[in-house]
């Protein structure tokens, strides 16, 4: 609701208003004359009743004109207040939508982080399996190499034994041949003597 504002008027002897001053501290939304203080610029201390009525009438007209001047501003003020209320409602709606959107984004981020943790765990498991598979494969190949080394050593040892046996056979064959040659010589000599 608009507040009334008081004014102090200076009126000449002819009834003209030559000065209008607002009383300090009074609000300035609407002008309503409740009481008028009339200062007379002549030597007279008071004016006749007709002049006083005339001054009051002028003041009432001024108040009415001021009210008509301020009516559009009052409408504008009401519109501004309504726009302010609508702006606050929009701000509240935007904040609620923002909170809902933020909650959705946080939930999505949480799900993505959970999926990433799952992927990292699965990746670690696969790498561990791969490493253990490689280790098992390497162990199998190592065992195979050890078996092959053992077989090679065994074959090498057998070859060595065979080489020794061949050497002994050669020695025996040589000895047998020498023995045979000696025997042959003895037989020839015996035949010659016979």
C-alpha cells in the first residue's frame, strides 16, 4: 500500500504557490494532503477564511495532480514486483533443475567410475592370467629343454661308450689280425719244414 507524503507550501497574498518543499523523512510513493502549513509572505499573521479555503483548494489540486503523476509509477512498481516474484520462481525452478541435473551427472559419474574399476580389475586379472600362462608355458619349455638336455647327455654318453667299444673292437681286431698273421706265418713255416 502506498504511503502518504506531506508537503510545506509557500503561498503569496494573491494565493499563488511559489514554493513547495517535501517534509524530510516522509515516504514519496503517493501525495495526500492531510494537513497544510501555510506561511504568508506579507505582514499579516493570518488570512481571511476565503483565502485559506482557496489555498487549501490549490493544495488539494496539487495533491491530485501529483497522484495522477505517480499512478503510472505505482503500476510500474507493481509490475516490477510481479516480475521480481516471477524471477524468483524461475530461479527456484532453475536451481531445482540444476540440482536434478547435477544429481544425475554425479550418479552417471559414479557408474562410470564403478565400470572403470571393474575394467581395471578385469584387466589386472587378464594380465595376471597371461603372466601365469607365460610362466607356465616357459616352465613347460624349460622342462622340455631339460629333458632334451638329459637325452642329449645320455646320447652323448652312449656315443662315448660306443666310440670306446669301437676302439676296443679295433684293438681286438688288430690284435686278432696280428695273431692271425703270426699264426699264418707259423703255418707257412711249418709247411715249409714239412
